[in-house]
């Protein structure tokens, strides 16, 4: 099967000089990549220790049982973000928040739901964006940097809540979504506009406490006696209390693992795999050497040693 | 000073290439409509269906460009030198494949003019970053691998020697980079546990993508090699090259199949195959397209005959194309989607451009090593 090395006079085949260099180079690559992998993974771990603890980060509590569907929040959002008026059924490039009504078929059960960015604790969009245009700020809100975005739409695909949206009328579109009114000091525009008290802004710790008090004071009122977003999908900064089942108001059945948890092990492993692959190939290259080639390599080796001595 | 001879394109152009040229021109026209009118007008994509035909095309083409690394590994790392000629053919087809995949990004991305952001804004957590980086570096490596062939034709001997010195490290780096990005293509879908149908979603996706890229590589090398024998008079391969590739294809296909079905059994999702939905039917077709070539390649007489190896090759290619399409839109939850004529035409155009570039290279640069 194997042609002898001496038969390989062709130009693109292996020459004698490269063989030993190759082994050295792959060795260096193996070590280098593995070290680089360890370093970047450590850097990743430390970057997740945020300056502001989770319970002190900005958050929003939406109690659907208080919501009357007046849609003042939608208007306030449009005004504050200078967005076009439009009639849509889902979040879009010009609609960052939307109130939708769920009604059971027999009409006995109904609930509103406010759709908007959930500002996940470990956001899928942030981990998926190849150029880092989406970022989890220290204060809590997930922010979007339009100047970095290349428009690959992986964030739209990865977001379990279907939040990032395009302005499809543009030839060269960008993503748009809620930023929890990052620049406002008096809380998000939607929350200040909410008169029935369905929206409360505050720190995540405060809001969870309020939500849990409400659950404790009104047994049986809230679905599952829990807050959506405390742990779902790794936790969110937009917390929801609902009188009806979460899946009925369109909330996805997430486990306590965040979306990044699903894929991150694979991405983390990449540098090690690269290192391993390089090592494997060096071994394969070595192992498939014919006896003759090996002999010649040994000869060269001893010659070199002789020279240095 | 040595004289530089620049190769001229051969005068006689076959009819098939002319037809492809027409498709290519129409494709460029369709791509133009996207640049002028935008994604919203030209495609059927939506916020709930952000990826369509172009992404699936990219995934499929990149899988077949796996021919470059699978045959290179076989020839140079495992020293099966009889595959040397087919390795060069595979190198060129991989090179061309990556170029058309990259060209597809110029219509697919919302902001194609910002592709250079990949170099400046890194998000090392993102599998898509991994893919992009590996593809860009790998294209560079492929160019370096291709250069000796070109330089020989141009008779630039000094430069050729320079590149030649680093040849094995270059080949090795190419194999590592493409293995990395092929599996990262699978990792992309790991972030979609709720959207991707359980028939395809599995934590083993990166491994499935890697093995199936190897498989696609062998299948593609068989197809291109056997088709090329008809088109190019100077093409020649050592005896037993295709039955050998057939054997590797058989092994790789079997591993892919066992891995995919085994995962379903392990996860207790095997019964989903019989749920009689759109997805399950597509899954069954995909797997038949793996099993059929396995059967062909297992039959002793057929796995020696070129026409049958060729058939096994294109069945496998069909199965792998389906896998990439299934993962990137059939199996993905979202709005109903069928590509527009602009999407279809530009994809056909991009494929034609790839084939034309391959033809130009193959008919002007001697890819075959002389007998020695």
C-alpha cells in the first residue's frame, strides 16, 4: 500500500527536512493551544464574576394578574425609544414590548402577558453573537451594540423567547430589542407608565421578595406558586407572576440550565481538541512511517548529535 | 530572470459549462436584488425563521469541502500516497467550496460589508465565532496548500521551495482547523434545545457534524474524481483508489449512522421516527440515503465497480445534504418557510460559479502527478 519515501519525487510530497520540523512544530502547537485553552477558559470564568451582585441588579416584575391590558406601557416604550407606530402580532424591529391576551377556549380563563426582552442572567444571545454585539451589562440589562453587528441572526435563532428582531424593510438591517431603558434613572419607561401596578421596577432581590410575599399572601392565586424567571433558563431579570399556566401565556418550558450551558462545554473544549488533534496527527504521522523511513530518520538524528558533540 | 508564463484559459468551452455560466449570471442578478432591495423583500425569512436556504447551502457546501481535509489526512498524515492525485482534486474542490460558501455570506448576512468585524470583535464563547475564524484561517491554509501547484505551473521555483519547507505543518494545521470548524458547525445547533427537533438535537451534534464531514469528504472525492475522469483527459488515478475511497466511505457512513441512531435509542427517542410527521419522514429519507450506499458498498462485486461506487457516492451526498438541511430548517421550529425565486436562483448561481471556477483551475493547471 505505502509507497516508499524514496519514490516520492513529486513536489508536493514530504521532504526529508520537514519531517522532524513537523514533529517539533506540532509539539509546540499542541502545547501552545492547550495552554491558550486553559488561559481563555480561566478568563471566561473570571469575567462572569460581575461587579454588581445579581440581587442588586436592575430588574422588572410583571404581575399578570394586575394587568388590565391598557397598553400604556407599549405607548410609553414607543415614545421613549422613538419607534414607529405599527400594527404587529409579535415583537419587531419597531416594537420592543407588546401586550397579548390569552383566553381559554371556553372563555373561563384569561390572562395578559407582556412580551419584551427577558434580560436573562446568562443570555443565549450574548453567548451566540460571534462579534460580541450583545452584552450583559453589569447593571443587569442585556445591551446591543448596533455598530458591531454583522447581521448573522444567530441571536434571533438562539433566544428561547424570540426577542431579538430585525427591521426587515431595511436593505442592510440591524437587530433591535428592549434595553430595559438602560439610560433612564427613574426605571424603565413602561414601568413608570403602568397605572394598575402590574409593572414594578427595582433590584432583582427586592422584586423577588415582593413576588414571594404576594405568593405567600394569596395561596392558590399564582400558577405553581412560583415566579417565572427566578431559575428558569438560568434566571431572568424580567420576572413574571401569572394566574394561568406559564406555557399558556407563551413562556417556554426551560429547565434551570441556561441555554449557554447546553453548548458551552463544546466551545470550551475546542482549544483542547485542537491540541489533541495536533498530537494525534503527529502520532499518526510517526506510527505510519515505514521501517526504511524510520531508519533514515535515526541516521540523521545521530549525525546531528555527532555534529554538536 | 525567469520568464513568467501566465496560463490562458482553453478555447473550447463545453456546453455544460456554458449552461452553468448562464445560471451563474442569473444567480448574480438575483444576488443583486438582495443588495438593492434587502432581505425582507427578496427572501421569505422572518423574525421567527431567521435562517433559510442560504444557511443550509453554506452548511452543505462546507460539509463537502471536507473532502480537502479528509483526503489530505489520508494521504499526508497516514501516508497513503496512492491517494495523492485525488488529494489534489479534493484540495481544489474544498477550496472552491469554501469560496462559494463565503460568497453566500455576502447575501446572507444583514451587514455583509462588516464581515471584517470577525477580526476585531471577538466573542470566543460563540460557536459561530469559532466557525468563522477557522474558515477564514483555513481558507488561507488552503491557499498555501494550493500555491505549490500554481507556482509549479508558473515556474516560480524559489518561492515554491520556501512553501515546500513548511508543507507538512501547513497540511496538519489545515486538518486541525477544518476538524475544529466542522464540529463547531454542529455546536451552533446546541444553543437551540427548544427549537431543533429531538430527532436531530443531541449533545453529540459536534461529533456527528465532524464525522459526517469526513463522510461527505470521501463521497465528494469519489464524485469529483470519477466525473473528472470523463471531462479531463490528463486525469489519472492509481489502481484501487476508488474502491479504497469506497471502503473509507463505508466505514465513515456506518459510524455516522450508528452514532445518530444510537443516540436516539440512548435518549429513548427512537419511537419519534414513527410519529409520521413532516420531520420524521424527512428523517427516514435521510437515513435511507445513508443505508443504501452502505448496502452497495458491502456487496463484494459492486464495491469494485466504478459505476456503483459512483452511485453510492451520490446517494451518500444526498443523505448528507439532507442532514444539513434538516438540522438548519426542516427540524427547526419557526414560521413556515419556502425559499423565494431569488433565494433559489442565487444559490444555484453560487453553486454554478463554484463548478466553473473548478473547471477553469482543472483545465489550466495540471493537477495530476506524472507517473514515476
